[in-house]
C-alpha cells in the first residue's frame, strides 16, 4: 500500500538545525546530552525539541542510561519522514542507493554508463530506476525528500550544475536540479564533484571519522582530491578545489583531454595505465598483457595490476612509476596542507597494494618530515561504497533550509 506523502516545513531555525545535525552525526541522544553538546540551556532545548517532535522530524525511541535519577528519553531522527537517494555518476558507471531519513541504505543498483552522452539520456533512465526502487518500498516519487549526486567534473555547488567538465562536455551548464525537480517535486537536489562526495562518505562512515583534516584521492579514469578541512569539505571560491589531476608532472608528456600537456591523470590515471600497458603488450614486452590484448582487444589498468601480481617485471615497473608520480603530487599537497591522513579510492585501487606502496613511499620521501610524522596513507575503508554513502550524507544534510529571519 502506498503511504501518503508527509507535508513538513523545511525551514528550521539555527538551533533546530544544529540539533538535527548533532543527531545525524552522533546518533540518538537525550535532551540533556544535546543541551550539553550544543551549549543550550535545558529550557531552550525543550522548546526546540518540542517543535521538532511536533513536525515529526525527530522522535523518542526509548530510554538511555540513568545518571542517577530517572532514565532520560533518547531522541533520534524519524526514519519514516521520507526517503533519501545517493547517486554516483562515474565516467563508466552509475550507482544508485535509496535510504531512509536516518541514512540507512534500503536498496542499491549499479549499471554501466557513459557520461559522454547528453544529460537527459543518462538522467531519464536513472530517475526511472530510482522511481522503481521507491515503488518497491511502497512509495511514490514525491516521497523522496532529498537527492545527493556525485559527478566526475567541476561543479558550481550553489547552482547544482557542471562547468566545462572535460569528461562530459555536453553537460556544461546543464541544470541537473531543475531537470530532476519535474520528476521528484519534493526532493532538494544537491550536486557535487564525485571525489568530494567520496570524501564525505569516508568522513561519516569510513576511516575518516576520527579526523578533521584529511585528503581523499580518487584514482579512476581521472584523478581528483576531496579536501576535508576542520571536518568540512573545502570547495574553494568557485567549487573546483582539489582538481589535482591536471597538475603537470611532465612538460614533455602526452596531451591531456583538457588540452594541456603532461597532466597527472594523463600520465598515471586508470586510462593512462591501461594505454601504457597496451603499448607493453604491442611491443612484446609483456606476454601476460599481450594475451589480454588478444583476448579483449584492449588492456586495462586492472590487467596491468594482475600482470604485476603474476610476476611481470615491466607491469610492476609501470605501476611503481605511476605511484611515484601520484606520490610526488601528494607530497606537495602534504607540505602545503599538512593533513592527518590520505585515503585513496577509485577503480584503480583494484590494482592492489603495489600501487599503494609506491604512492606511500613517494609521498613520505618527498614530504617534510614533521608533516609525515603521524600521517596515514591508505586505501579507503569504504571502497566503492564511499561515493553513495557520501551522496546520501550530503542529501541528509540538505533536507532542510536555514531560517535566516
């Protein structure tokens, strides 16, 4: 049976927003615990919470531990308020996750995709699939209250649109928010760069939880960095901070799709590693990769990783060189930013720990010793789930609008 759509006021005061965020990030708490955490008086907290209870945004879920008197009631987000969705649009894949208002994933779907097509050609079937996922839950599209989307390109965050994306030029200036508003009328749609989304995911659900300052590096077809500063994503003045894939590592290197020469992703991204592996196969320097080329018509970065694991010295050298180039760029970021940790994700991580080892060695060798004394450099704990986890977290954060009056 289809559940009726709830109507609620999206506008919250700053204290009310702070309470929702505190529960979102820290889980169920009592009124007293929230008052202490947010430095509000108990009387004020009671008023704020009563309004949130009346709006069915939070609910009481039972009793917590006693501090000496009566056991306090615990407050949590109301999971039945509506649905959230997280979408990761990759260069070659589409991942969709549907979650409840507490951010718990209810269902997921993945399929191949090509971002070089026109926006409608990808977004229409994506929206249809998401509507199907809602129907399975007994819900209609107007039960979706927030939608977070990650895309592989520079995003004007406030307008939810891409600006001159190298991998998806047909999307330039297209309003993803306006398009999806016609299909999901009650959903606040938030769009961000895919690596920012992954960094958010690692922060809220992965190994980044204890850190306030870290970098998330995505190595896929392209290479990018999500910057977490003081616990928040740093996007820069126009939303394109972290585009490290177009830092030059060789002025005599190959032409990048951005038009410049010797960019990091043109030298060490997934596509570049595959192409260089294919040249090894064509030159007769790798029997393993020559077999893959004959079988599949191409060589991928994963093939190169498997060749190295098999003992192919040329493939192993290729991986080490790619890791050194990436690590050299990361060393510059470490010297500049002094992060607590660097987490690495993206499809190229399936190459294995040879790549991670090479990246780590180059980063540590070329960085200031003080900045690397406690630095962690490791693969993402969430792996391929980092993006949808981050997209859901971003959607949850933007369900409500701050009342500025």
